[in-house]
């Protein structure tokens, strides 16, 4: 499958090679989406990184397969990318559920020696107390939703969707087991990004979820709490300088635009965050 055609965040010249990392970058998407030419899951981000010298590849895993199934796809992609580029390792940047798949690839699937760094963005490393409560609802409701989602997503390309298993994997108990079974691999640099919606109307698509999570789990991006998303050697908590805040979907540039052009504190454009992350990976020698 051809890799997606990235957007560019602008026509202004960029510093030559400031994102030219030693190892290729692999972008790993989260649940509910696939790596398609259109729409691009990562918005303007890949184009901005490539403009600055980064070599960008994609995970190409299923959208609603369970974590282990997708992790096995990712290790196959890593093999293919290393064979194509001749590089000894890759840098993984993963959003949401994709961060769990990246960690499993490095840990229990034994690919830590081929991964230089793992950067997770809005990944539920400690599960969700909200999902814990939802899973107490009648099983028939989840089974009906799973039937609908699994059949629909097969049409767009998933080979082994399992919506119910994915939901179960987001419980705090399941993630406690996952973390025990997938400890950080020595020699791999782990870091994470958490996002915060300033108010429910920061993202109308996630306003209700944000309200619920605020009551149950504290500051969140509409799907994942700051506490759950924090992992690794370096943790960034993103807040914009405007009332809009930064949602789970803003973290992948869903709206394809800066948060604000006005000067001030906070993140003005999500592309700037990814550029900073990749610049730092280069500085680390990755």
C-alpha cells in the first residue's frame, strides 16, 4: 500500500535538515482510522516533518484490530522499512491505541533492538476509569455495537476487527496486566505527550466525553486523561494559549489549521509540537 500524501503546513522555508533524524520515523495511527491517501490521519504533520528532512513511514495496521494483532503488523512494517532504508533502527511516533501497539512491538514481541525511541501521543497507558464503568453496562449493548463496527470496518479494509476486545483492553485492569507484560525495554527511549481540552466546547465532537472524564478522571483531551497518557522519560502536557484547548483529535491535526496566530503562552500549532519532538530525537542521536 502506498503511503499517504501529506499536507504541508505552509510554504515558508524551513531550516535545512533540522528534522533529519539518524533513523526513519514511523507514524502509527490509533483506533478507528487507517493509513489512507485521503484523508490523511496526521493532517499537515508529515508534510511539515518531511519538508525539514525527516524520512516518514506509516504503520499500516488495521483500525479496530486488537493490540497484539496490530503490533505484529507493525513489526513486519519495521522489517520492511529497515530493509528498504538500510537503517538499523526506527523511531516510532504513535497516537492513542497505536502507542500500546508500539510498546508491545518493542517489549513482548522482542523488537526493542530495532527501535531507537517510542513517542506516544494521547495513549491510554493506564487505561480508563470511564471505560471501567461503561463495561458494566449490559453485554448485549457492546455486542450490538461490535457487530455494527466490525462489519462496517471490514468494508474499508480491516481484516480482523474486534471492537469489543479493543474496548476491554482499555480498562484499567487490562492495562495493568499489559504494563506488567510489556515493561520498557532498556536502550529504548520512551516519552509521551498528553493533551488538555480547556473546556468542553474546545472540540464539539468530544464535548460530552470531556465533561464525563473531567468528573471521573480529571484533566483530559476528550478521550484520554493526562494521568493515563503520561509515560516514559519525558512527558509533555499540551495546552493551547486560547480557550479552544487541545483535544484527542487536535493531537493529529484533524482540523488542518493552527490553534491561533496570536502570540501568547501555550501551543499555537500542533505541527510545531511534532517538529520539536523530532528535532530533539535528532539531538539525542536517534
